[in-house]
C-alpha cells in the first residue's frame, strides 16, 4: 500500500493570498490609471469652458458696443463720412496724384 501524502494547507493558503493580493494590486493600478485619464479629460474640458466664457464675454462687449450711440457715431463718421458741425476737415490732395 501506498502512503497517503499530507497536503500542505499552508502552501495552498499562501498561494490563494498571493493571487488575491495580485488581483487587488492590479485592480488598484487600473483604477489609478482611469483616474489619471479622467483628470486629464477634466483639465481639457475646464480649459474649453474657460475659453468659451472668454469668447462669450468678448461677444457680449461687442454687442453692447454695437447697441450704443457711440457705435452709431463711429460708424457714421468712419463709413459714411459724416462729421460734426464744429469739426474741421483738412484734405491733402498730394495723395491723389
């Protein structure tokens, strides 16, 4: 008859714990990598939001200016050639020749 070998319980438990530890470490590393990806995406989106806010602010200022009387006066003066009654206009004919 053959002798029965005793299986070592310690080795089985040590192997089991090693597998569990490796899985936990791998899971933690994967979560950390996902966190870095999300942080990068968040930074990009935050920059886009700040740029959109700046653009909105600039457009709002442009709209406010275009709705002002100063814009109407500037447009009439620059584009239509209108002048104020007390304004003196000096022509230089040397550029025409």
